[in-house]
C-alpha cells in the first residue's frame, strides 16, 4: 500500500463519510449492465453504527487520516462475512481495496474464524475477479451455509439478479 494510506478501525463520527464513499463507489456501476446500482441507497447509518460499535468496520485513510475506503464485516454462521467494501473512485487502482480485504482476512484469522465469505457479482472486474486475485474462491451451491443461502434470498428480494452473483470464501 502506498505510504500515505493506512488501515484502522472506523470512528463513529466518520460513518456518514462512509455512506458518501459507498455512493461514490456505486457510481462505477453506471456504465455496466447494472446501472440501477449506481443510485442505490448506502448502508443505513444505524447499521453502520451497530457494526462499528462491535468493532467490525475498518477504513483505509489518507495521509490526513481521512477515510477514502472502508470494509464492513458481519458474522454469518460462525464465519466473518465481508458485507461491504468500497474505495472512493478518486483513490482507486492503488491496491487499497485489496489491502482492506486482506486486512479483514488477517483480522478473522487472528480471531480464530475459519474463513471470510462474501457475496458479489460474477463480473465486472472489480467484483468476483478482484476477490479471486486476492485469494477468494467461488463457492458451489452445495457449499453454501444456511446463512449464505438466506443472504442470497434477501439479495433476490432486493432486486439483485441472483443468477449473476456468487458467494466466495477465503480460508483463514
């Protein structure tokens, strides 16, 4: 990671900024086959607060210690689940997302979790292909835990094209 960025736990007063980062990162979907995602609402503030208070939100911050990206974890079936990872496009293509993902994996390993899972689109490049380069593998349907099956049902209810999404796993 470039020397002028660092990863640390998110502070409560930064959570509204994380919503803005999520909106900016979502704009990348505007020129894909999923343009409706560009206008999606960010994670609700109360959800971010709950995760932050549980120690499950990290930021990548710039030299001025201002968040430019973040990761949110939830626990599903005894596994750390990378629920959200976003980097502001102005800071993209610098390896920050990869560093955030791997920091979550290291955190999970240190706490004895067997793996980190996530759900993402099979493509574009900053979705499943990105995570595959970071050591995640696509899970087969028979490998999905009850919690991941329920997550996929929730995604479908929210209008996501479930046939274009995959669950992935990084073994700790």
